[in-house]
C-alpha cells in the first residue's frame, strides 16, 4: 500500500531552497475485523530537514495516513480471531512543489497475521445405552502459538545539550529494537535499546546552525501472557509511537518522553492426550487359546 500527502508549511517557516533529508517512521494505529476482511490503518511520520534561502537549516514533522485490508479466509466463520500486522517502509520520495509546499509519498510493505481457532463439532461415539465400550488414548505433541502486545508505555530520559547555553532544541527522531526476549513463568521479558537523535539550533562562528546529538537508552518490559512452557520460543519487535522533548525555563536540562509499543508472537510444544479409538461389544464371544 502507499501513504502520501501534499503539505503546506506555515508562513513563519522559511521558504524551501534545498532539501537535505527526509526520514519516515511508520506508526500502526488501528485494526478491525469485519465480516470477511481484516482492516488495518496507521500513519507515517516524516522528519523533514531543509535549508531556506539564507542557507540556515530548518526542521519540521509531517504525517500522512494509510489503510488496507486482506480477506479473512477460513477465519471468517470463527468466533475467536486475532489479527496484527508488521508494516515496513520500502521507499520514500519527496518533491518540493512550491516555496513552502511538499509532496511526499511512501511505499509500505506489510505482513498481516490472522490467528483463529477452528471450531470443532462434538462427535457422538456411541448411541445405545448399557453398552460396554473401551477408549484407547494416545499422547501427542501439540504446537501452541499466540500473539502478545505490551500496549503503549513511556520511556523518559534527562540530559544536557552539547554546545552553548543558548542551544535550542527543535525536534527528536529515533528508532528502537528488541535485543533479547526471555520467556518467564507467566509471560515474556523484553529487553531493548532506543537510539534517538536530538536536533537543536546553536550559534557557531556567529551563525545560527542546526546540530544533532545521538543518545541511547536501554529499557526492559515484562509482558504477561499466561503460563509458558519450558521450550517456549518468542520473538518481539518495538515501535516508537511518539517522541517529544521539552526544556525547563529555569534549567538547562532537556527532558525526553518516548511512547513505545512492543508486539510479538510465541510458540511452544507440549504433550496432550487424545482419544485414539473407541470400540464396543455387546455379545458373548468364545475364544480358544493355543500355545
């Protein structure tokens, strides 16, 4: 699918002289199960860096929406259905269409997942009353899988900008990854790292210029799933929903607030007992044994 938009920058921002860089970040925001289709939606946040006519860099954030749907298939007839997707941005193109106008288009590739529990009809093994029957049971290995999600939670950090006391923060962008997923007794423990870049204006050689400062923030989050087996395998991935920075008037400290959401899936194998066969007999039999 694609996400695109035509944007007009506000009058207080300088006119576009040269595009420097555009970074796109995808945020899945919605999912819905219809009668026969699974519908997904979200938005793409663009971090735009350009220079004005005076050569001074300027920075702004823009966003556009996207949506797509896939057929449910056999899951349309089931009551217990769970859906989620893994969208990624394949390419982003930007084209200035005016002094303060931009046309941005992103191509999105997504892998949707539909997990459903197939209903089983109850089987009548015997009809007659007072009949002798015997059940043969068999133990088999059964694979269980599922999906987990942490929901949105906040990560915070406090730091000082490099440079002069007059440094002015203007924006923040970054990415996160889950480096370790460990199954616990009743869930999974996810450990990851957030790498973000803070953009700020500062004075260098008497000229106001745009600088960036990279920082890393490690975090961990335990997600309750239920009882997990010893042989559980799990994988997870993190998404940055939003990132905001603020500065206090009476302090040079910069506060960072990042909203993160972790999604993943797990699978494990355990033994379960099944009825292999049922046989019955209601008549007398004469049996002869020979050596």
